[in-house]
């Protein structure tokens, strides 16, 4: 049997993230060949991944990242099977590295194909599935580009949001983070009323009409009253129209304007589950 040194085992462990014993076994099986040992560990990951393909990866880490110029932001979810793994520092670190890579990608597919220390992100996920013993996958990928982009990650990496502003005015960093926190807490369905899907509006109008009929309101009045209720729906469910969580006397749009002629141009929110 080929003898392998502790230094060789440690090098393989740092390269792959696999456990010490798995690394030692792989090096022995590969007769000391480092690259072959990596392939052995990858094949182990493929076998584990195949066995766990039907598992749900609803736990994990939601991460938001913004580039150095504050003009591009991404939010991703690296999913796993258990909360225990999702809270692990090395898992969160891996998710953060993927998010950094995602800043230069335009889609989840592009991220999966991106180079990660000599292998694709997709291959790294398979490798780490073998190391960790749980199904790992990218569950969400969102991107925002704007004159200024801010982000927020909710405690425990359960929710991550990114927000774009129309200008990089003084105080934009604080405002963008506040609005990103708003999006995390209030989970708006759209940026404004114009971006709400027509089918959702139609459904809400019908619900309002049914409620009004139950209250005995005349049929001729239903349409106008229902439209009034829709305005309330927009106020509660669209980001810029919501009451600002730190000062309910003003809307999010009004709060953003406290730093000048600035508006929210877009937002994205990702969460576990």
C-alpha cells in the first residue's frame, strides 16, 4: 500500500474540502497521484448526488453581494437539506464565494458553468454533495444593475435582498440598505402598481367584489368600490407605495426622496424554502 504524508492529505483537503480520512483513502487508491485522487473524490460526489437527487434542498444560505462600484448586485440561495449544514461556516463561506462569482454572470445557468478553482460551479456542487452528504444546489439567482445598488442579508442568512436606486446621491448607501431591509421584511410582490401582473389585479378585484356582494352592496357600485380597494392593495403590496417600516407616516418612495431626486429602480428578494 502506498504511503501518503500528512502534508499531501492536508493539501487535498484544502483543495477539495473533503474530510481527512476521505482524502487519505483517495490518495492511497490513486497511489499518491494528486489529480487522480481529486477525480476519485469527485466520482464519490457524483454517486452521492445521484442517490440524493429526489431530496429537497429547502435549507441553506441566502447571500447578497454588490460589486466595488455599487452598480451591480446579486442575491443567490445555496440550498442544502438541513439547517445544521446551512448554518455551518464553511457552507456559508462557499455560498459567499458563489455569490462573488455571480456578480459576473447574467443567469443561474451561466453561474453553474463558471470556473471555480479549476472546475465548474456545477461540478463543485457535486463534489461538495459527496463531502457533506447532502444534496446541494443553487436554488435562486437574481441580479440588479443601477446607478447605485445596496443589499441586505437577514440574520441567519434566511433572506437576501438587493435594491437599485436611480442616483448615487449622498446617503444612498443608508437609504438603499433601509429599502432592502423593507423588501426583506414586507415581501412586496412588485416594485410599483405598473409591475403587478394583470392576472393578480383581476383576481383581487373579483375577491373585493365578492366581499362587497356579501356585504349587500348594490351591483352597480361594485366596480368603483373594488377599484378603491385595489389602491389599498397596491399600498400594502408594492415596494415604493408601502409605508416605510422605520417611519409609517411616509411611503418608501417618499423616504427615498429625502436624499434628492432619487427613486427605486428595482429590487430582488430571495429566501430559503
